[in-house]
């Protein structure tokens, strides 16, 4: 009885780890993309600010 429970527990935990890992990967990619957009907007804002002050 116990020998049949262990493989199912292992496969379930492996599936949970895979799902959790993919969710973490997707959320990480989203956060990275948003952060990149934020940095691009900030640098553009800084460029506009410096160009307006120099004129």
C-alpha cells in the first residue's frame, strides 16, 4: 500500500514544482518587461528634461 502512495506523492510534488516554476518564470518575465519599459520611460523623460533645460 505504502509503495504505491510514494510515487504518486512524488509525481504530484514534481507537477506542482513544474507549474510553480513556470508561473514564477512568466511573472519574472512580466516584471522584467515592465521594469525595462519603466527604465526606458525614465531615460526618455530625463533626455527631454535635459534638452528642454539646455535650450
